[in-house]
């Protein structure tokens, strides 16, 4: 079976979720990936949505973060203040999934404004939502975002959610509990923070993608790891499960 | 007690005045859209609109020129994209300039909690390291008197009017809602005046698993508005109209198309 | 997952160690009395016992010599009178001196809330003008950074072990309780380790109006202990044994009668 | 019908509750009085118990503050933190009922220790419970307590709950929201704070009680109002309803 770059990205993200992890899920690609993981290799994955549903087991892809199917199938439904205060803030959630309008070389994320002037933005984006505290409090963060020079910038115009700040030690200095972004999964490959200086480094490429393509799609001089592995192509069961979820027709 | 239950138009006329701070809440679920349309129809101006997730109904209120300021944490068309009327107001001051006060979900939720609790502020682990505190005056550091640790304080939200949609009320105005309950309870309790629109008025509120009940004496007015959450939904009564969210993108992108839509509401 | 459900004696042996800070909660309802007796049987010493309303089971733990310190807000035999073992410990250091840290209900509840929220402290309007702050170090003034108003801060409670009784668990250890839920959720979430004793283990937790569900992964151990709340009650399973509360007054008044009672528990 | 001093006290307390007031009720005499009021002249009285039950409509007298009959008949049952934070603290409750081990001339209440030394008390009492914040936040406070020189003292050994502090302006200075104790109802009569200096003053006597008796049962020089009224004796319907609640046999 052939597959699209987006499908590869989603499958790679799903595979990053293991066992009975608790996963804080946003709508869109993160939700698709988390639901795919639960249907394939991680049936005990606990899906937590910021709308207050804990342990939702949707039988179809939820169409919004507050889809009725989440409340109807959850182990528990709590109010939004409780979700943030009792469940997210103390670090009970292992993995947070985030998207980004901009992401920089240290994994900091912007979903607020494009342009240098907050008061007079070139593009006004939706804003923070739950992201700053997801980025702060989850055990680790996985970012899913399509790779382009517009999105992968040297410095984000606005820090909505802290990745690794300006480098090593910044998270600890700020008092952030979680380890921050450990994986940035794109349609081209995977970036990981360098263990020493926390700069995002290309460590994996999806099948058929070259390091040059990834470098060209990055707004800073992207560092390439000494050993870059190749993502295993999506398997037939993975693609079947994914397309059953998204309702996508089999690809051409 | 049945004096608490009034027609929607009467409730909005009584409770919502020009210049008020008004919160219409509902986290994806039970959004009081019909009440928002009634505010548009009554031509309210200069409102400070408060909402965690401004979506279609706030795009409509902003485009209609009701708002002077928006206090929020995520302004978008969920699952679809941007709010074009909101963008047009922020980027081009159309139809009027829109001041913004921007928070995170955790911050907004805790501001309502403080408001409902009669406290002037709430404490959270939030915003640290982000650029939000530099642009939002209502975020301040606070030091734990026991550990010396620095955390973040946000001031209470106490809207003049809090409005939510719910599944049911009884004739005494006791209100019951279930499913995703968001910050419904907090916004009603934090607000000086409150309005709950409901799908159904019943003789007795039979218990429902997961349901929250607000006693009538904690609510100012109740209005019977079946379908009042459309295009959002009321669990057990209606489904989310996902097509409408999609369709809104095209309507809202264009000032002309929006103005036409608006004429339909105010006609 | 069924490894989460273990016999009571095993759970207490695993979770409760000499010198630990232990909270047995349950606001009149669902008090984990059987777990308290197991702590007595296992001879734990030097515990810091935490509980909003120390009643019979804490009188027993104190009389048995398990406690070095008590953190509380109301210590009495509800509807009957004093706790004589508690009094004897405070007034005459029998069987051992008992340090106390005294709060109000509002303060204790908020300390658990802070503990469950991963915050070092909570803010409330409390204690102002009372003599409690002069005697309790864990009460401090705090100033609102927005209004300048002075309120009260109390530090988070994060017990080593939190123990509650509940109606049901499923085989995966998800826990469900309803009726008066007190600070059950907060104490479990605030504690490093937790134990829930339950009336019944079922295949599936069918929804119940007013019920709270704690996912199994948020609970350390579950033990099946029918009647484990006696003489308090478990709504839907048992009634409160009001006669026992009356009878305790006579047993606890006298060191000899108490010692005899204790021999019966540890036999 | 004849009646006891305790019955008179309870009936007087019940009468002080009017209309659809929300009343924060402790167990014992306050609960008896509030339930009596709801069954006689104030059927819309909203009973709020600190165990989390709002609008309980018990068909018998609850035997504890967390009696199952309260949860089973309430409009809403909430957790204890919510009860104190969302319902009591913001001043939503009109009347708070309190008892006292000691009460002083300014209506300050002690339920903590008897004796001058907190660390080595003559009598260790149960402590604060909900009282300090009930006294602070309810619209007004009604104290029900049997009158004796042991209980009515010039200065309480320990201020558990603030009445009128040291006099006028003290509550405002402390930032307490409610008006504090407006009535102290005893087995002898009723004391009210003087409008000017807030000192508790005898304003009413129960039938058959003399001002001298009340003065003799008070540990400070009790001020007697210029006009002291006499409480109306318990009516037959009041006594019948009260005895039905408490299960007391008709008094000899």
C-alpha cells in the first residue's frame, strides 16, 4: 500500500506512544495519532482531553475536543478547572501532544501571533489554549507539525509554550516539571533535542526523504545527527486502522 | 419562584447592558449561541466579552460590533481554522478596534474559580517562560510564603453577566447539565448576574449520572430555548452540527457575506 | 492490572511505614475504619495522622499509640461529645505525647486541594481575627498582587499515604463512590501512595448519579473490605451505626476499658 | 402544653429563620431548629450542611452532619472543598448557626481549649471545624447556647470564631464579610449586640425567666436593654412538630 507524507507522520506519532501511558491529546493530528495507537499497539493508552474526559475510548475519531463520544466513553468526566489543576498541573500525564504555527531550534512553540509586533500582528493566531501548561507539566512533549521554513524558524515570534528555552538548564530554572519536547515529528522525519545543548537535531527520515530536503525545509541551519535512521514505512494494518479512523479512501 | 423563568429576549434585555463584561461559556458543549444572537439583535455595544474558547458565536458578536474587548485563551473555529471576524477586528479594527487580554486555558479556568470562590486571585503553575506575561497585565508572580517558590497569580474573573446553556431546568429554576461541563458552574457562580438557557423545562429534575445541579437561587434567570446551543450541542438532546462550523469559515472570511448573515439575524 | 487489588493486610504492610504521614479521610461517610484497625494491628508507630474530623478511628489509633502528631480541624465524637483518647493524649500525654497542628475545615480542605493540584499552598479567606494563626505555624498572610488585599495562605498537604473507603471498584482498580464525597478525591490525589477499601469489586462500574470515579492508575492499591467503614456507613450498602458512636463514649472514657477493647482488635 | 427550656430555645431559634433564607446548619440544636423552621413557618428554607449537601429536605432529624438522608434529599451534593470555597466563602449563605463552649461579651466564640495555656489546656475541646469561616462569611450568625457563667465569659480563652472582635469596626478591619452574630439565643432569653458598641445585651426573656436570672448566668456584668420583651411561648403546633422531629415524649 502506498501512503501520504501526512499518513507517515501520523503513524510515526502513534508509534511514539507506548503501553499504558496517559496522553494529553489535542484535536487534529495528535488526536488521530493517539487514537491510532490505542487501536493498534497500545490498547491501554489512556486518552485525556482538555475538555475534561479521562480515559475516553471513542469508537470513531472525535470531531472536536468536546465531542460527545468522548464524554460518553470516558472513565471519568471532570470540569475544566479540575482537569488543569488536579490532573495536568501535578504531572500525572505522561505525554503531551502539541502542534505549532512556529517552532524554533530549541523547540519553543508559537501559536499566538506571526510578526514582530504583538499589538499589530501580521497574522493573529488562535492563541495559547492549554498548550503552555501542557508543555510545562506533561512528563514529556511530542510535537507534530509539517516541516517548512515558514514554520521551523530560528526564533519564534512569540513564545506561547516553552520547549527548551534558550538551551540546557532553562526548564529547571523556570521550574517546569516535565522534560519538554523529546520528539518533533514532521512529514519529513523526526527531530530530537541534542542531549547536550538541546538544539533540535535531525535524527530520523521518513522513507524516500533526504536530509537535504529536511534541511531545506528548516529556517535555521538544521543540524543532522551522525547517524540518521529511516522510519519504518507504515504497515498495512497501521494504514488500514488509520484510514478506518479518518474515513480516508485508500490512497491512489 | 417561576418568576425566574422568562423569555430569552426579556432575560437579555434585563441582564445585559452596554459596556458590561459578559461571559458566554460552554467548552465545545452547551454553548449559549441563541443568547449571543439575542445580544446582537438587541444591539448591545462596548461589551467586554470573556470566554476561554471564543468560537463562532464570539466571531459573530465581534463582527456585529458588540465588543470593545475580548478576554480569552483560544480563539478559533475548532477543527476548522481561524476566526475571520476576530482576525479582522484585531488586524484591521473592523468593524471596531478590539482590545485583547490573553491568557491560557489554565489561567482562565482558575480566574473563574477565584471568581466563584470570592477570592481576588488564583495561583497556578503557568505562563512561566512564555511571552504572555509581557503582554498581559493580569499575570503576576507570587511567592509561596512557606517554600519561597515563585508561582503565577491571575486575578478573579467576576463578569457582570454569565450565560450558559444547559439541558434542563425545573419550574423553580433549578438547573441541571451533564456531559462535558467545562466551566459552567464557575461562570454562573462568578458572575453578578446569570442566565441559563435550557433545552427543556421539566416538573422534576430526575438524577442523571455525571450531572451538575445548580440551585435556582444561585441563578438569576432561566430561559427555555430548545436548540439554543446550535451549532454546538446538548448531550442527550442534539448533535454537534459540524457542517455549520465548516460553512462558517466561508461566511466569516468575507465582510460582505458576513454582513448578509448578520442581516438575517437582526431581521 | 488486577495486581492493584490486594488483601487489606498486604496493602497496609506495603504502604504504611513507621513515621509516615497518613490521612484516613471520609466526611462522616465512607470512613476507612477497617484500614485504621489494620494499622493498629500492624503496630505502626510515630505516625503523623491527618484528618479533617478525627473521630472514633483516630481516637483508637491515638489510644493505641500509633500517632506522634495530629493535623486536624475538628476532633470529636459527632453528635456524642469528646474524643477521650485524644483528650487524654493532649492533656496527659497518654499513652504518648501528641503534637497537634490545628486548622479550620476550610483550611484543611484547601490544603488537600493544593496538594492534589501540585501547588505548594492554597489561598482562602480564613482564620482572620482568630487565635489559630498564633498557635499554628502553617497559617500565613498573603497579599493579592492585584488588589493589595491580605488573605490567608496554608501549605499543601501531601501525605505519604492517603486512605479512603468507597462503594465499588472494578477489577482494573477503577474506584467509584457517591453520596457525601467529602475530600476523597483530593486526599487520594494529594498523597504519594493511596489505598481505597471498597464494599464490592464488580466487573463493570455502571454509572450512578452523583458518583465520582477515580481511574485505577491514580490509585496505588485497592482492598476488598465489605463493611470496612463501620461504624460509619457506605451509602447504598450500609447504615451508620449510631449506637456504636454512643457506646464508644463509655469505652474511650476509661483507659482500662479502652485497653480491653484494644486487646480485642490486636488479638 | 408545657415545655422545657431547651424546647423554648429551639423554637426561638427556629422562628429566627425566615422565608427562603439559605442557612448553614451544624448538627445538634442548630439542625433541630432549622428543620423545625422548615416544617413550620419557613418551608422554603434552604438547608446547607458542611458535608456538602445543599437544599436537603430530610424527613427525619439527621443524626450526623453527613447523614445519608441529607445526600438523598438534597438539590445538590458537592465536595467539601467546593462547599467552603464556592458556597460559603463568597457570602452565598444568609444565616450561619453556631454553638459555643465559651462566648464573650462581644460574641466571640471558643470551641478550642479551656484554660489560659493552649499548649497545656485545662479542657481540650473539638476545635474549629467550619466555624471560623461560617462566622466570617455568612450574612449573619445566630448562636444557640445554654446560658451559664461557665459559658458566658468576659473574654474567651481562645478566639476560635470572631464575633464582633473588640467592638465596632473590628469585623470590617479584619475584612470579614458578614455582619457577625446578630442573635444569641439561650435557654433563658435572647442577647443582641448593642448597635453602638456591639456588646451583647439582654433584649428578650423567655416566659417565666427574670432578668436577674439571666444576669446571674452571665460571667460579665450583663447589660439589660431598656425594653426587654418576652418571647412568645411555644405554640402547640411548634411543640408537636419539634417533638415529632426529636422523638421526645410529650413533656410531663
